[in-house]
C-alpha cells in the first residue's frame, strides 16, 4: 500500500454530498461520493431511466489558448485537432514513445481556446506533459478549481432545458456557453454513461447552487462514482488505469476509431505524435492482443485481475474491468485477449475461486448507447 | 436461542441440536452495498473454523464468508442464490447463508455475544 497521507481534497460540492448522505471514499486524492443512500443499483437504474447528477469536479479542466494551440496539441495526440469545428468535442489520447497511453481526454473547440478535460489521477502529470512539450507554443490555463457536473440519462434534457431554454438544440459531442439557472456555464452534450446527457463546467462558487437547482428537477437524483463505473462499463467505455494505460496502444485497446484518417499513415498530417511509429505499424498490420467485451454464461461477477484461459487452461489474458451489469443482468467484463481469440461469440473461461466460468466474447457496448445526434 | 458474532461480521445462531444458521450482519450488508451474487458452499462439505466457506458480492466488491466454527454444512439457502438482495433486505432472517453442524461447541461459546459485537462496531 502506498503511504500517501496527504489530506483528501474536497470538490466544491463536498458539503452537499454530506448533506445528501453520501458515502465518501478516497479517489485520486479527493473525497468523492461512491454512493448515496439509494445505493448503487438504484442509482444505476436512475441514470438508465430518468436523470442522474454526478459530481466529476475532481477531473482536470484546462484551456489551451493561442493560434498555434491545435497544431501544438496534435504533437501529443494521434487525433485531428486542427480541423475540429468550433463547439465540437472529440475524444483523444495522450501517447507515449512506445505507443502506450498516458491518459485519455476530451477536447472541445471553444471560442476562447481548446477546452481539455483529463482524468483526475493524471491531471498533474498531464499538465507537466503539456508544459514540457507545448508550453512555448500556446498558453496553458489550468482551471482545476472549476466544478464539473454531469447530468446523464434519458430525461436529462428535459431537466436542464427547464433551467436553460434552448440548450436542447445541442447534439452529441457539441458544446456551448449557456446560462443554467442563471449561472454562466460551458456545457457539452456528452458523458460517460452511454446515455444522452450533459457535462457542465461551472465556477466553483456557483457549483452548489447549480447542483441544487438541477436536483430540484423531478427527474434528477444524485448518483455516485460506484454507479458511474457500472454505467460506463455497460457502455463499453474505458477507464484509464484499468482498461487502458501506459502499456496498451490505441490499436490493442480497440480505440482506432479515435484516430482520424488525416493522422494515420498516408494521411495529410500523419504521425508526428509520440509512438507514431508503433501505432502506425499496428494500424497497418494489427496488434497481437485486443481489448474485448466478455459476457458471462453464469451469474458470478468476473472482476478486474481475473485470469482468462482457453478450454485447455492456457492463460489468454486478464480482466481489466468487470462486474454484474445491473441493466443487462449478466456478468460483463473487458479483457485483453490474443487476436485469434478476440472473435465475437468465441468461448473462453474465467478462473474464479478455482472454478472455470464460461464467458463469450461480445460486442460492446453491452447496453445500446442512446446519444442524441439530432 | 443464542446468536453469536464474528469479527468478520457474520452471525451464527443455534437453531436446534443439529444445526446452526449462518448469515452476515446488518453492518456487513451495509458496508457491502447492494448484494448481486452469493457463492454458497456444497452441502456435506466440512470446514475448519476460519476457512472460506462462501463469497458475497455487491456491484462494487466481493467479500469472503468465513466459517465461524468448525463443522459440516448441512443446508444452504437456495432462495438467497436466486434473490441475493435478501442479504440486504433481511440479513438476519430470510437472507441467511447456510446451516452448519457444529463439531466443537467450545468454538461457538468463544464467539462474541450481541453486546460484544456492538462494542466492536463502535470501534470501527
């Protein structure tokens, strides 16, 4: 165990979480609500059926400013940033020289710069990475004290539109400046649950008031990080540090969709990011292993770290995330398997407490995504 | 009827001369959260005190069930298998895990009584 004894940081919604009866746990240096009194299952369903409010203020918000910011950022990600239209949002990856992943992030092209959201556990390292490599080419503005709220679920649009008429015209992966309940926010229509929804960046001083205004809507209930994890897993979305990391490439992680043609070999702005040689070659010939979804044929949850074997008991890989998925009501997991086993419907076995539980390779998401594309 | 408790937050209650019932405490189910799966021991299997006899899993975590006393498993709660949420809604009643034929009553007598367990909870 690490001997990190630094006091936990609080988000601007800390007092509200306590007031709502949240169970607080340490996460990436912050005290965060893992669940409220309703419990993870009820909170998971709340998000799938109505609307869920998450505090994700622990995530790192940055703004990259200046005429050269997009070109500079392209030297760190295998993603088309230069052609990202105004108010459009895109998923991206910070790569290392071996083609592995330092973090995954969201980039939104705002009028005032490139708005970047990174993982809480990586934000200090990401900031240093940005300063070291592109600090001279653009202005890096940290907004780590801002709050970030996620309102997710099929009813989220009705709740937020009551507080910000017109916001419903946003489509998936677009954003804009909006007043929500009278508070200045930057809002994108995106999230980490597979549902329609919004992520709302707001000044720390306004966060509590905004959260209460959202929670006052009949569709909305608070939901913790526990359900956020089961929701994102059902949606087939990666959790950095678990499903992806410094030793997994975008090709191995089945994230090649995040690499636009223009940055691939033969594209107008091919390569030019760390690990481009490794990733470029894998884009052409494939990788040896691939991240896949697995569905259990038995009910037992198959959790992170579980060894996956073939029918003869030979080790194939390891589970990177797994739980009993509340919506699909089956054990679901992600794992890296050799590509000759990474075939949909192929049967493999999870070694759980001395038993071999059959699982089938499955397409992800495990639950259909319900994004609003207009 | 006597109920005893373990430091691993199981309860054991002597039902009659042949079997004691084992389950998890209110505190244990609360700490785990929503139970979604239980793995119960095979009937007829003998365990030593402290051996892992089963597993209880919530969305978030898995926890081992330790045998509170040495003995033979004589019955398991099949209903709990189908309805794991009983461990949350009625942990001291219909959410019981298994019944064990105690091989050494001294082990049972040495377990904490109700006030002893309450005192333990206050230290957590």
